[in-house]
C-alpha cells in the first residue's frame, strides 16, 4: 500500500460518504433562500388580506351610505307629501 491508500483507510465513514461523486454537501445558502421565499410569500399573503379587507370595508361603507341616503330621501318625500295634503 502506498501513501495514497493509507489516507483513504483513515477516513471515517461520514467522510467517505460525503466524498462520493454526486453526493455534494448541501449548500447552506439554500436554507436562507427558502426562508426568504417563505417570508416573501407571507408578506404577499398578508398584504393581499389587507387589500381584500380594505375593499370589503369600502364596499360596505358605500352600501350603508346609499341606504342612509335612500332612507333620508324617502323621509323627506313623505314629509313633503304630508305637508301638501
């Protein structure tokens, strides 16, 4: 056995497993990219929820204003009819 063979014999099983072709160690930056992706998804979902809530509240406010205006118009119309009689 030569000096190259002695080096391979001293490697632990974990070192030998990591050294095989195709089994490159996982890039630690991928975890950060995954967290960043999830963060952007969460931010987008939160903003979408706020926009939907705002739209719904504006719609409800408009409906209520129209209902109050219609009620006020009917009351004034009925008052005018009653006055003219």
